[in-house]
């Protein structure tokens, strides 16, 4: 039977005074060798074995496909979701978008042929291939949707670079101006904040599901951003001084959502609580199973962070057999109950605009006071959002009468 040991002793070689320890290197694609001692022979064999394994690993990593990298990224996000670090909608969004990208067929210059994106090796995806993928995405989608696809697409490359599956983050090497040229689309004119009448807010509030009533009331009375609302912890509420300190907010990370600092430096602010809201928050803390200082004030069904879909909800659909929920369900229900109000659709963010309208029309706050309450970094942001309300003739007349009463 043939000897398969990597190191063997040849007595005939030793008798002739030659190195007698045979080292089998042919399995690594190299010529076999002899050494003068067993130690040197085994040392040569192990060094060659390690080099071969390192080269094999490098070769295997260089052949990682986009499909494999995307699946690994989704698995990483799913693990973060299980630890309550991100929302499931982030995981699901990455999975769906990357499944669409993987199924696309584009021209690959390095392969000199058309290939399915999912089957492309990460190191074969050059700048031109990335551009071809983006162009393919944009064929049947609006520029805004294409930009939404870019987050999950780029995050796969971030993940691949971290794992040494490719040398460079190819999309990151493309200049911002080039992205605009590829995707196109004109900058849309900023929509003016729409004013929602108080009777409409009251009608919708009556129809909001029980677990969203307090978040709804908190939003219309505090004017916080939804990211600030969802990241709010009990330690940020000072019940003695009846103040809320905004120090945290949910925001977009690399292809996912993370808890970080507020949107602007001015977002770090103290907002006064009404007596009624203070009383309700105290009562909620006593009832809530999540009442430690570091617990979230408003939570989802299982104690995690409230999802964006939980707040805004979605419309029902017979085609997908989906039931309406969240704010949209409340708006639908209120519109049926109160047809005379002619209730139109609005989002959770519009509750923030409603709060601003109360400050302007009912309380006659100055622009600087409004800027502070809203957490705007600059006064021009406040004017850009609410300048059309500040020019209201009724408000101007009210200010004139107050000035007359004070000075005459």
C-alpha cells in the first residue's frame, strides 16, 4: 500500500549522506522536497500548508457573489432586529430590495457579457457595472424610489468590505454629481405645511386605537418629531418641573435605523408639559410593564420600539387582503363618522405641524419661540415651514390690537 504520510524517512538517502526526510508537497501543487531532519521537514510541510490554506481562503473570498453578500447582510440585520436594535421593516426592506436587484440582468464589462447581478462576484462589480445596475433600477421607477434602493444596495458593499469579500466599496467611489446624472429627477418644490382644523384632530383622536392614544396626544401637545417620540425614555421626563428633555432620536444609519442624537443641535431642548399630559404620563408609568428610567415611554406590542408603520399605519387592500391600521385606520373611521368635516388624509408628521399652528394662531408665539419649541437650528427653517401662516391677515390684526392695547 502506498505511503500517504506527508513526511517519510528514506534510509537509502541517509546512507549516501544526503537529506533523507521526504516532504510531500505535490498535494499543494508544488515539487516535493527533502530535508536533513524530521523537525525541518515538518516545519516546511506546515508552512506550505498554512500558505495554501490562506491562498484558498483568499480565492474563496474573492469569489463571493452579490447574492451571498446580500443574504449575509440581511442575516446581520435580522440579528440586530432580534436584539431590538432596529425595526423589522428595515430587515424586510433590505431583503425585498436586494432580491429585486439580484434578479436583474446587466452588462458586466469585466466579464464582457450580460449577467444576473446576484451571480456576479463582488470583485467583478466595477463602477460601470454599478452604473448599469442603477440605470436598470430606474427604468421602471421614479428617481425618489431609486434613491431609496441605494441605501440597501450600498450597505451590501459596506458589509462585503468589512468581511474582506471585495477590495473596495465601489458605489462609494462614485461622485455625488455622477449619481444625480445617472438617476436624474428634478428637485421638487417643498410642500407647504397644511393646517389641520382642531375639530378634525379631535374626531381622529376619538378613533385612534387605544395603544396609540397617548403617543397621539403627546405629539399634538409637544410637537416632537416621530423619531424623538419613538426614542423617548422615562429618564427624559422630569415630573417635578413638568419638562421633557429631548436628547435622543431615531434616525437613518447605513441602510438601517439607529438611535442617536436629535436631528440638529437645536433639537436638544426642554419642552414644557401641560398639567393634563403630566398626569396621564404618570398614570401610564404606573401601568406600563416598562417603567425603568432607561425603558422606552411608548413601546410596541412586545416592549420594543414603536414601528413607523405602527404609527402611520397603512390603507386596507382587498387585493392583498390587508387591513388598515394605525393613524390611517383612525382617519378612515373618523371620515365615515363625520362626513361633514371632509377629513383628508394626513401623516403622523402633520401632527407636528398642527402643534405649530396652535402656537401661531391660538397662542401668538413669536418666531423665535416657535423655533425653540420645534427644535429648528435656524430661523429660516421656521420661516420656510410656517412663513405662509405667519403672514395670515387675522394674525396680523390680532397682533395690531394687542400692540394698541399695550401702548395706547
